[in-house]
C-alpha cells in the first residue's frame, strides 16, 4: 500500500485534454480516483473524459479566470462529493522563440498569466477542499525553474515563480496534514515542446539547446512517463519529483553551476549568433 | 578607473524617493551620473531629486503602468540626452504576513504584479536605450528568490521570477555589449522593516531564524553594493555579502531547510494563527 492511496479519491487536473495533463488524469483514474479533466477547450475536455472512462468528468475552464476555476471546483464537489488532489498543469510556451526585448509585450505577459497566475488561481480555488481533506496540490515546475531562460524568459520566470509558490505552500499546508508537490520535467514529447523547439522559427529552439546542452540532457521522455512521475509523487506525498531523474542532481547543484554556466553563455559566440538571429527574425513582420 | 565609469552617464531608479532606491540614486550621482528619480508619489520624487542636487530629476510614474514608464524614459532622454543605466527597484513596501489561505486573492496579485510586472515594464521601457548605449539593466531581486516564501508568498514568487528575468536578459544583452545585473538584498534597515520587526508575528518569525540571517544592513550599504556592482558590470550583487554562499548552496540546503520547516512545531503554530487571522489586520513589510 502506498503512503497515500489514490483509490476512491477525487482529483482535478488542469490542461488535461492532452499531453502530461491527460496522462496524469488517465493514470490517476487507473489507480481508482474519480477525475475532473479541466481544459480551456470544452469539446476536448469532454472527449478526453470519455476516453478515460466512467468517474471522469470534462470541465471547460480557463485558468486565468479565478471565477471559472472556483466554479470548476464547485462542479467537482457537487458531482463527486469533494476534492482531494489538484494538479495545476495547464501551461503554454511563448509563441515566438526570441529575446525579452523583441517578444511582444502581450505574448510575454500571457505566458506568465497562464503558467503562474493560472497555477495560483487553481491553488486558491482548490485550497479549501484540499485543506479540509488533508489532500494534495501538484505544481508543474520545469528545469527552467533553475536553468537560464534565454530566448524563453517568460517561461523561465513563470516556472521559477511556480517553484517558489509550491515550496511556500507545502510549508503552509503542513500543520493541516495537507501537502504540495513540485514536478520538474525536462523535455517531454508534447505539443508544447515540439511546437517551441522543432516546428517554430526553423527549429531555432532545438539548435540553441543543441549548442548549450550535452546530448544526454536533451533526451525527451513520453508524456506517459511524466504522468507516472506525478502519480508516484502523489502516492508518496513527495516534496519534489524530477523526470528524467538526472535533473535532480543538477537542481541540487544549481547554486554552484548556474553562475559558471551563465558566464559561459555570456561569452559563447554560438549563443550570441542565435540570439542575434532570433532578434533579426522577430523584427521581420512575417516572423 | 573602474570597468564601467558612471561619470557622465545617465541613470534611472524606480522607487527612488526612499530607502535603497534613494541611496542608489544618490551614490550614482556622487560618481558623476545624472539621475532620474522615479516614484509613485510626485512630491516625494521631486523632493528626493532636490536633496540629491543638480543633474537630478524627479519623475512621477507607476511601474505597473507601461505607458507611464515609456513616458518616463522619454522624459529622461529628452532632458539628459539618453539613458545608460536603469535600476528596477520599485515594489510595494508593505505587504501582510499571511498564508495563502489567509490572504485575499486581490492582495496576492497586487503584490506580485508590483514586483514582477513592475520590473518587466521598467525593463521594456528602458531596453531600447540600454541596448543602443551598451548600458546596464539592474533588477532588484531578494534573498527570497531562493529562501522559502512561507507567509510571504507573492513576494517570494515575484522575486524568483525577477531573478530568472535578469539572468536571461544578461545572456540576451551580451551580443549587444550591454549587460544585466541581479541584486539580492537581505533585511535592509528601513523604517518599514523596523515597523515590521516590532510586529508580534514578525517577532515570532524572528525566533525561528538564526540571528545571522536577521542582521540588518542600512540602505546606504545596499546602495553602495549596487553601485559597485554596476561599476564592475557584475552579474550578481549580494548585500550582506555572505548571502552569496547561501545562494551557491541553495540547491543542496533548500530541500533540508524546507523539510525542517514542515516538521517544526513553532512554525506550525505561527501558520495556524496566521490562517485564523483576518486578512485586513497587521501590516508587515517585506525585506527588499
């Protein structure tokens, strides 16, 4: 028996129609939980819930709308009698791989709104139930919570913020017997990663990473593996989980490694060329 | 001669009427820079500029208003001919010591927006000049970028974000010969922090921390650290300096400290009291 048995629990996952969110909802359901599949797209939320099976409910809600998230939780409570686990998974990548200087202001702010404020809205909506039932909140951090966010600054900003949010909340929930977990993922085979690294901007994202990271840190994992990491962390009430696992060690050494890596990046001609290329492309009206 | 000579440069400081912002503006001015003192309060901005002397201009601007920040930079360029150094220092000085369950959603988002989006808007307004003149962008983060943000979460969340923005920006500015610096301050002895430490809950929080971590520095020391960082184009500035070592070890010690915090009875008692508290009482300021 795991420390926290998911059988008979009620879970809510945002951004659950696809990718990591869908896999998390599906695997929670397999463990015997009832699941609310929350997505901004109503049709996709419903279809995803149907694919998962009975005890799954599709709910359309935008995480940037606090009222909509409150309503989503109220719907879950009305349908399943309560809420034990909330996974604040919904997230987006910047539509353009470029510098903070060249990224349109609305695009920059939108990423922070969805990834960070969206996680806060989800937490706030779920907290009364989670506190009452000794439940759990899961936040999706990223290796960008600690890696340099060049050409992806709003993503790195939002994921560092999500990490701080999850740590503080875990401390604040401890006296209530509830908990929070942060899941850190590297590259997962999702539309988000494929779009931002491979498809957009002539694969500039992938080339930049190829220039900065050794091959073993570029390995992509399937969404199923990411979902399994989240479910496993829930069963153990773990403070943090990393997939691939190698990132746990990089995170542990972040304070020592980052100043050295950042300095190398400052002086790297290949990186300078990609930054210059990204800025030139963003300046073109069609880019 | 220093690596970056401030003499003859033009600098802008948000939240420049008081505390660290004022000291940073004053000390850059002493080095020969012209300075724009930005503050939310027009009178305080003007008075601070008068206290600093000639080549100082007070400008009223709200960092959460992108248009106002664009106008402020335009005013500086018109008056002084350009902008070389921008220090994104402003934040809401007062915030409540409160749990996420105890704070109102509006308050949380207001504190977050003032710190993170305020820095972002300052950056956006200043960057065209900074890039053109191979200047410097300084973003003021905090030791809360890596310390646990329990009972102070919107501040910690925003400051973690500010750190990531500054790091990314430094790499992105390198090809232009411009740079960015992240500043981390511990507790600075401003009137607001003194009031905060006089607070009953803050007193209890104090009991939970080692004395070393609570040592207060003066705004003048914080400003001096920042100005030195600018003269060296340093990637990071820590005041007090030993926070540099805590930061270096953060990945190793945070999991241990977080775990200790979770199982500490005094911490639990404080959280229970704050949870129970009305969201409208007891204002407590944050460290910078």
